[in-house]
């Protein structure tokens, strides 16, 4: 049994974003003479930014998640300038957390890791926010998992393959799901 490796690509979120933004951008361009200037100046850049964001995510092909004999690698979210992928060896993993996080009217799934208390600290996404807690993160998610977490955005999490890889490489690591 090999591991699981997932790369950023055309996932559900990026496809939906393109499905909404491309026709909207075309509408704004075709209707530019009939629309108020304020609406055009707001709508067209927003649609263009949505298209650009979806294409950057999908075309990056960076590793989003890898589970293999070396440990679990949580990739860097493509649109974040800072931070890098976090590789946590299995001997340092206490648990893996899978949760949903609400933002506005939608929800995004996340994957994060909590290290054993005696393990060396591994880098989080944002060291400045180590003591802070985002209100959108469910209360049961440990702060360390939230800091190391990567959103399932621009890639697909196949829970069956993840469970199989974990059973093979790290049967001792529990998975908390929310």
C-alpha cells in the first residue's frame, strides 16, 4: 500500500468559482455601456479576481496533502505568501483533525495535526496568531491543529483513501472528525 498524495487542481470550489465568475465577467464586458459606472467598476474587477484566483490555485499543482511512511505533509495554501508545507513524522503526531469551518454562507473542510506533548514543536501557519483563536474554528479543534491546518479548497479529500493510508502507515494515530 502506497501513500496518498493530493495536488491542487480543479476541485469543486475552483470549478464553481470559475462557473460563476467567467459568465459574470462576460456579462459586465458586454453590458458595459448599459451599466452604471459604479456597478461596472465594482463587478468587473471582482469577477476578474475570482477567475485569476481560481486559475492560480488550480494551475499551481502544489502538493496539498501527502500521507506516506515519512509522516503527514500539510501543503501550503496556494494563495498565502507566507508559510510552507508542514511535514510531521508519525512519531510526533498525536492526532489528525478533520473539521468544517463556516465563513459567511459557506463551509470549508480543513485538515490539521496535533503533535504529541513531548514532540518538538513543528511550524504553524501563523506564529503571531499562536495564542489567538479564530472564531470560525469549532471549539473542539485544538489550537495547534487549527494553526497547522490546510483548507480543502482547490483539491478533493478522499476520506476512504486517507483512512486506508492511515491504517497502513499510522494505525496508532486517531482521527477526530467534526
